[in-house]
C-alpha cells in the first residue's frame, strides 16, 4: 500500500469514527465537517460543519443547531488502528 493509499484509508477510518459518534456516514463527514478541535477543558471536541450542509443531513446530527457546530464528548481516535 502506498503512502497516499494509507493516508486515504486512515482519513476514511477517522471519518467513520466521527460519523459513528454524530450519526453521519464517513462520506457525509468528509463532505460537511470542516474542522474538529479539542475542547479547551479537554473533555471532548467541537465539530464544525459547512454552511452548505443540507437540512436533511443536519437533521441526522442530534444537537446540531443553526450555529453549525457541535460539542461532543470524548472520541477515541485510537480506534483507527483496530481494523
């Protein structure tokens, strides 16, 4: 597997993990999530969404309002290596 293929596989797994936590597919995460930041207090993440997110996709994310960001609890990205 080339480095590029490995990076793409890791990014897809990362998107799957996020999607499992917020109710979206990996493809929807790739298309509509614009940034993920650690919360300042270290208890979770803030996930930012594109202004282009359709209402039908927005409605899948519990707690996502018009402000287009979501505070989450901890997300274990170490799951990436467990395939």
